[in-house]
């Protein structure tokens, strides 16, 4: 594990468009399992694609809580997604990791898939790291989470994936040329 102090809540208490690209290259660990963040997407309350667009609900309550906590929700009734809450009503979806820690546990959780496919999408990432609704609302600067800063990499920016609203918004960020992205980023 790198010898850096983990990111604390103040890192997240900023505009989501500052936090989302700054997370590329950081290391996310959940109970010691994880890797380098290679892809994120930003969402804020003014964004029609955001869960917070229509205000607080029981499902999105964590998005309106303090900065630096997890917002976990299920999509398609089967896949968990992990977000990092920034300022109220905004969060960063963690889309993909390059696996580096706890590889055997990730392989077991994902059914023996090759490393490239272990965390190449938000649902895959949550399955590999063992994230469920139990982590919703938990602070990101305490167990089971550890988020360690990384080097400032070359970042690609493009449109977000799988949306029906706000599809043209270039709020997807990724490590340029990473083999671990969920899909290639067509830079805007």
C-alpha cells in the first residue's frame, strides 16, 4: 500500500467538477481490496441526469448529507453503484478501477474473470469490492474505506454513459489510454 495519508472529507467539500477529475489516479480500497481509480462521472443538482435533480428522497438522501460520504444505490434492480458525495446534491460516480489490491478476492467475487474485466464498470467494481447498500452513507475517510492520493495523470474527458437526460454533458473523466475503462472515452 502506498505511504500517503488517505484523503479526508475536506477533499470532497468542493465543486463536483473539481473532485471528479482529481480522483483519477487515486487508490480506492474497501477492506484492503481495490485499485487505482481510472474512470469517474460527475453529477450535481442542476443536472437533469442526477438523482438529486428533483430534490431529496429516501433513495438519494446521502447525496444531501455531508461531503466525503458514500452514496450507494442499485441500478436495473441488480447492480450496486458507488458514488462519493461532494457538496450537497452532488456526487462522483466511480465507474472503473485498475485492480491492484486483493486480486484473489476480486477474482472470486467476479467469478474468475480476467483482470481487465474485474472493475470495468460501476456494477462490476462494486461486486469486486463487495460494496452493497450497507456502505451507503458511510464516511470515506474511515473503515472500510481508504482513498489514497495518486499522481496527476493525463486525463481524457468525454460524455457520460447510459443516460437519457444530460447525455451531451462532458462530465466523464478517465485515465487516458487505460485498458481498464468501462468503455473508451471519445474526448470532446
